[in-house]
C-alpha cells in the first residue's frame, strides 16, 4: 500500500502507542496527508524531489496561509494544524528520520482583528493612498474595491485592459496611480506582462500573484491599519455603501449597477439593516 506521506507507517505506529483517541489519530494523520498533497500539487521543488529534507518552514507557512485564504480558517484552526504538523516533525526528528526541524521558527496566530463595521476604510481611502507605510498592492486592492471590482476580477489575466478604462477623477487617486505605475512598470517589463499584481521574482510561466500571494501583502498592512483587509470584506463594504447611497433605486436597477442576483441583493440589504 502506497503511503500518503513520508514515514506514514512509522508515524501511525507512534500515534497508536501514544494511547490517543482513534479520532485524534485519524485527524493527525489526515492533516499530514493533506499537507503533503498540497506540496505535491503546488510546490514544484518538492514534487520533483519529495523528501523530508526538501520541506522548509516557508512551505508550512505557505500551506497554512493558503488555508486562511481559500478556506477562511480561524486563528484557532491555524494553530491546531500547526501543532499537528509540529507533532509530526518532532517525531521524525526525535526518532532519527531527519536532522531538520522546519517548524522550529513558526509561531501560532495570536492577533484577531474584529471589525464589525468594515466600511470605515472607504472614508479613510484618501489618507491610506498617501501613506508610505502601506504597500502599493494593498492600496491598489482598496482602490479597485472602491471602484466596485472584486478579487476574482482584478486577479484575472488581462485585467489591465479593464483597468485602463477606469476613470480616476479625484486628485488623490490620480497621484497614487502615477506612483503605482512607477512601481509596476519595471516588474511588467521583467515579467513580460501588463497585468497589475505581479510576483517580485521573475516567473514568465506564472507571473501573476495568486490570491494567497496577494494575501501576504494585505496581512502585513492589516495590523497597521486595524482593518479587515480580506478582499471579500472590502467588496462587501463597497456594496453596503452603495446601497445606502442608491436607496431610491429599484431592486432591478441595483442588481444591474452592483452586478448582484436577487438573492445576493436581499442578503446585502439585510446586512445593511443589521449594522445601522
């Protein structure tokens, strides 16, 4: 029987001898299996040489970050999964299966940003776009959300064609756009693409940032701003603000303007009422 991950048989024997509940043993082993499945699929370096010595702290951090972005796992779940992965690598290290301990410099999530009214960034946008402490990618995400775009749209290939049609009329927006162009043009030349969100390292096959890659920039600025910068919440704030401004429009007009179906429109209307 083919193993799902290195030293699976030995690790599961160790779990059995540790007198853990059956559900706990299954959970630990499944967590490790999921982690290595992720490495095989998304980490070309590991998939070419799938050995324990080829697993690094950044691989574990990237995996957990991906779960935060794609599955919206909580800080508690993040810490639990990190603990389970640490348990596995501690076993390998203590039993002589590896001399590496990639979890040693990794730490659990302690911050918890709770913003019940996530629309406050909209009124702060002029200040945010002028703040040199905030990364230009974060600023561009905020500006595009302010213009009504969601993350699925502005991370799509060739979004720059749509971007070039956007009318930035406010002086603070025009100033930032000039700064962004100065930042992105050298990257566009190196990556040979006109897209807006690009990796820093040259990768002509996959030059664009993934959702998880963009999250790394947003998460660094999230603590600084004390605002939930998940693109989903930012787009939600835009919708709610627009509903307040367009309260004389019919439902059909709102669905057209905001690109919503009837169920989504009803959901956002209820949300607006809840936060008033």
